[in-house]
C-alpha cells in the first residue's frame, strides 16, 4: 500500500460508445447518489481532488475512467436512484450503468458497491446486486461514512446488510473522511 498513487483522468463517457476496452483490470465504484463514491476513490488513491465530489447529490453524471499507475482503471460511475432528477434522466443514467455492467466489453475485475452505513440497502442496491450475481461478477460491499455512527449502531447496520446478502460477500466498513478501512481495501480487494 502506498500513501499516494499516480492517477490521471482518462475519459468521461455519457453514452455506450467510447468506453475503454483494453486488458487492464477495471475497478468499478457503484452506488446510490451521494454515498461517497468519488470521495472514496480520492481517499484510496491518496489524492485530494482527482475526482470531484460534492454535497449536492448527482455530481457525477458520466462514467469516469481514471488510469492508476498505468496498470489498472478506477471507474467512477454516476449515482443511481437520485430522486430529484427527472425520470427520463434517471432512466438514462440507469441504462448507462447497466450497459457498462452488462455489455461484457469492459474488463471488470471487481465491483465495489458502496452504501451509506446510515442508510443501508434499498431497492436500487438490490437491483444492482441481482445483476452482479446474475453476471457472476466478483464484488464487495463497502459501507462508507462510518465516522457518522457509534460502534453499536455500526455493528447493527453491518448485521442488517449481511442478513440480506449472500454470506460469502464481504462487507467492508470505511470512512472516506477519516481514511478508516483504506489499508484493508487496498491490501485485500484492490491491486
Ligand atoms: N461524514 C462523511 N462524509 C462523507 C464521506 N464520504 C463522502 N462524504 C460526503 O458525502 C457527500 C457526497 O460525496 P461524493 O463523493 O460526491 O458522493 P458520490 O457517491 O460520488 O455522489 P454522486 O456523484 O452524486 O453519485 C460529500 O459531501 C462528501 O464530503 C465519509 O466517509 N464520511
Ligand atoms: Mg460522484
């Protein structure tokens, strides 16, 4: 694990064309709007502003590919299920995410499904989990923002998610704000 990884923005994709299709492994960061996908990527890479994050949900509107040390890609996906955008736009983002997952063209090594630990799973997450299972993807569930919960509440939150998903799927508590869980994710899941 390094303090900081060399990373650069490669490509932002709004339609199903132009994705990056090469042999380098892709780590896909997926989750509902505002769970902290972009913040988590910055935290893992030891970068402050590589990926734009915002307190306004719906910040990431395209699939952003970041080259990491020339050996892999971190893929920041738009958040799904954000209620305040139009139904049409929501549907467009959903299609884009599904296309990325389903087309079979991207070399997806691992999917990192991110939840807000205070919120847990909802119907959109279940939908994604079904797709991941159906297509046989290797994935983990990351529960972000654990700095907002005390030990007891965190334990209960993890348990309630674990009760709903397959026991083999690992749940990893992290905080993009404090950096907690960074080492575990980098050493065990990524790279
Ligand atoms: N307390 C706390 N806040 C966090 C954490 N991670 C992210 N946030 C905050 O949550 C908000 C959303 O973070 P983003 O990283 O933009 O979330 P996102 O999932 O990329 O959002 P979209 O691009 O809209 O889908 C920002 O205000 C972050 O500062 C965390 O671990 N703890
Ligand atoms: Mg984002």
